[in-house]
């Protein structure tokens, strides 16, 4: 039994150049029934640049975070009768067959009676051509109805798909997180609160360079985040430590990662003072605000 329905995609914009998005937007328009562009760029309104009868452009006028922007985009798609909701970002190009592969995997899981939260892609380093180390925690890999899937604790946002029914049950993304951990938290919550399982679909690959590029630390490639980003990384890590549905492996793995980042960024990355300031602010706000959440 196959599953039919309308498809849509949410893309969050921030400090973008409309001309540079033409290829990515063109590929999305060729695949999906509707595209929602939610613009987080402060003071920006590019409505004229994105005039198309299957594009909904929503300028927010300020940076309200990826979680808020995605929630707005998802609501718009659901209000327009979209069943399968995909996500992309302005720096990625989704494969031309991602819609067919994701929906086929979802249908196979559905037919097998497996409640599904989110389906995600495999991230590949656009510089090296090699897959990034899986940060989502692999639980197992198997074939269902002839389709290979990899079960994980959560999936990355870009190149992912969530059925509208899962959103209506699990709720939207946590807007307080703003950016880091937003996709992870949704998947963990769906699994712990509603018994939904999350999967990656081998064959769906997203080529990108994470963060500000990457460096080699003791033989391992580590993505370098911007100074502004590290604030949310440290703050949100502390927030998520206190949630009972966050996997223990993620808490311990990231404890070690952030311990390294605490020293590495301020010493090896410029602007060093800004990195140190934002890390300390993130830790402070993580502790202070988490007590009030």
C-alpha cells in the first residue's frame, strides 16, 4: 500500500542573496506542491523577488530563530492542506529524488506498523566528499519492504521530512532553543512522549560544509562554529541536560565535545575574546535561565 498526498517544503532564510538562491529554489519548485520561505533577516522584505503562485514568502522583520521560523512555515503548509513537510536551508541543494525516496520509506514504515516521527538525510562534507560522522546516534539499520533505513535518535533538519500527523501529535519545535538542538529535541520528544521512531534514509545525501568550515583536532575533523553560534550551543546544552527525554549518550558525548571547545575556540579561533565571552555568557544563561524554565 502506498501513501499519497500533497508535499511542501520550508526554507528558512537569513542574510541571503536572492540571486544565489535561484538554483536551490528552482529545484524545490520542481519537486514540491508548495514552498514556504520564512525570512529571519532583520528589516528585510523580498516579496517581489519571490513572486510565484506556489511560493509563500513570509518576512518576519527580525531574527526570531530557526525554531520559530520553521513553526510558522509548517503551520502555513498544514493550513494549505500539505501532508508531507520537508525542510531545506539556503546553503543546501536537495537531491532531485528526495521526495520519492522519503515518501517511499515513510510508506514502508507505515505499512510495517512502525510509528514514525522524522526522516532525515545523510550529511556529506562538500569539501571532502565523505559523510560527516553521525551525530544523531545510530540505533540500528534494517530493510523494510525492500527499502533500507537507519534508525537514529533524531535527524538533522536540512533534507528531512515529517508527516503533518506527527506534528499534530508531537507539537512544534521548541522556540526557546532558538537554533541549536532544535531538530534533535523534536525527535527525542517524539520518541519519548509518543513512541515515534526516527530514521535516516541512505541514498538521500545532503552536501554541505557545517559551521564556518572545519579543522583537524587530533586527527578528527571538527566543524568550527561562529562566535554567535557558540553562545547557543553552550546555553542549550545546559538546558537540555535537565530534560529526562534527552538520550544519555548525547549528554556525555557533548560534555566531552564542549569541554574541548571551551579551550580550543578561545585559544585557536579568532576573534578569541569574542569566543570566550560568548561561551561564558552561554554557560551563565544556561544555568540561570534553566532554573526558571
